[in-house]
């Protein structure tokens, strides 16, 4: 069905249509890893840049199925593979959403996961992601903006080496998890979707100067139906809604690094 087929009397869809976040059965080695307590300034910076066209000081989210910092130790018989969610080894589906309001929300949720992944810190992986999910006419602009944003200074600010590589002995964490989505406005070929997210960002390991922290934020994406799929036109972000922190005891650096290595990120957000 086409967007707006069930809403002709109102001239489109929008308002308060809300959906739940769910995880489909399908999977692949995903790249699924904006934030803000603790290192809130670094977090917000990281999240926004991943998608904002005009924002220059922003950036990234979530991690891929297996962390890039995996080493040869991953092959040990007593240690799980880092691609825990991708036993088939197949590439995750990054496009091909339904031409309706639910498809628009699914696209927005999954694009948040992709743009928040650790892959965004690697230009050779970042550019293909942008080409797959941004409207063709804006890809060049996004690429240029992010090339400037992911600079040596930013990399060191989040705990990485100046070239974006992970320091020896550490595990870099960047993951975004959509909590829910809301369609705020739309028509047959355009939609604006808000995605409420929780994110992780930091460097796991002993004596880390940028430990992994958690944050909450809401991403707003303007999408357009182009060449048979939803693509991002513009993106913005704001902090919260943020729940009251629980009484959970923070895990050790080693526990956090092990969790990231053993639990693969999700390809699908809903």
C-alpha cells in the first residue's frame, strides 16, 4: 500500500501514531551501536554529526554486530565469536522498507542504529552507509560534513587514536538502541519520524580515560521515498526523555569490554 492510502480523508498521516520497538527474526552481522550524562558534551557531539546536514560539531552512535577491536583471541574455543548475531555471516539488510507509515518508522529506527555504529568512524565503511540511506542529491554534502567532523581531535576526544583506530588493549563502544518511534507528519512520499533512543559510547578497558557511558536522546528524521525506498533528507537530535537512573552497580572495564565482544549488535531495530 502507498503512504496515505488509509488517510485520504485527512490528507495524509501523522499526529500521534506510535509504534513499539521489536526485533525481527532475521539478522546479519549488523552495525547496530547521541547521549548524555557524564560526558554529555562528547556524547551529543558524536550522535548528531552522523546525520545532521548543517551541524558541523556533531557525530555518531552504535556499534556493529562484532566490535572492530576483536583480535585473534576471538578464535579461541572457549570464547564466543564476536559476530554473535550473524551466524550466517551475511551482510545486514540496510534498505528495502515498505512504502507506508510503518515502513517509514522502521527505516528511521534502523538508520539510527546504522548512523550510530562504530563503522561510522571508518571512512571506508562510513561512505557506503551514507550512500545507502541518504537521498542521492544530499550524499555528497553528508560525506563532506562527516569527513570534517571525524577529525583527529574528535577521535581523541572519544578515546580513539587520532587516525580513528582503537588503542591497543581497549574496546571501542558506540551503539544506539531505538526504544520507540513516532510518526509526526507525512504524505504519500514524505514522512517525519521521531526515534527515542538510548546509546552507549566510550572506550572499555583498564585505565580508560573515556569510559563507556549511557545517554538518552530523540532523533527526528525527515524521510523521502526515492527509487523504491525511504531515504534521509535531514536529521536533528535533542536530549531525552531520560529516565531516573536505577541503583545498578556499574560493571568493571573488563566486564564491559567482554560484553561488547561477546554480544553482537543488532541489524534490525524494529
